[in-house]
C-alpha cells in the first residue's frame, strides 16, 4: 500500500488529536502545524512509526512573520520518507521575545548545522542543542539579519541613482 497524505494525516490525528492544526496540501505536500512544546513528540512519532518512517530531515529553517503577535517566528521542518518517496512539511510557531524550541539533534544529526544556521540568522534558541553558536556570521553580531526588523536599503544614501533601480 502506498503512503498517502490522507494516511499520514489519519495516523497523526489518531496520535495527537486536535493538537495538530492548519492542515494544507500546497503543491501536494502535506503541511501542518503543532504547538512548539510538541515538536519533538511529533518528530519522534513520524520517525518511529513503522508505517510513516520519516527518517530523513531534508531541511530546517525559520520564517519571520512580524505581524503575527505572539508567534512571530515559525520553525519549519521538511521531512522525507525515503522508502515511499513522500515528503511533508511541519511547522511550529514561537514568540520572538522567547524563541525557545526543543532541538531535534538527538533524533536527526543533520539538524545540528541547520539549527545553528537558524539560530544565527533568526535567533531561534534550540533548547538542548549540543553547540548552539553562530555558524556563518561573526560572533560580534548583536542582531539576527534575516528578521524583518530592518529596512532593505538605506533611505538616506545619496549615491544611488533611482533611475538605475527602475524608480525614476
């Protein structure tokens, strides 16, 4: 029997009930959201379940939604079942003032550098990470550059020719 999005959703709903929400299928990829304190339980279930077997973490990143008060940062996991060639997307949201999310490094070793990069660029604190330090930016940076807290360009610059940027 082939693994379908309906089967995955059914297995997750049986285990976690209505704690999982925001079920979508953009471009055929099952996507859902969980409370951030359940992220490891959901990941462990997806990994261990003999039918689901999502044992490869393809990607982990964050997205900053400045207009979503109390859940400004989303941590997004892309998981892959290699046996059935099925991919899913799993999201957890956290408050930007206390961006603590449990680390998935004990389950997926590939999460190590991805979590460090997400910490570096977005400031997500992965609780339990073995070495959560900046990976690409200098240690002296006191901000996280991919948050949408800064203007894209300096409006005070006078050396720019607006015509070259299609604004003239």
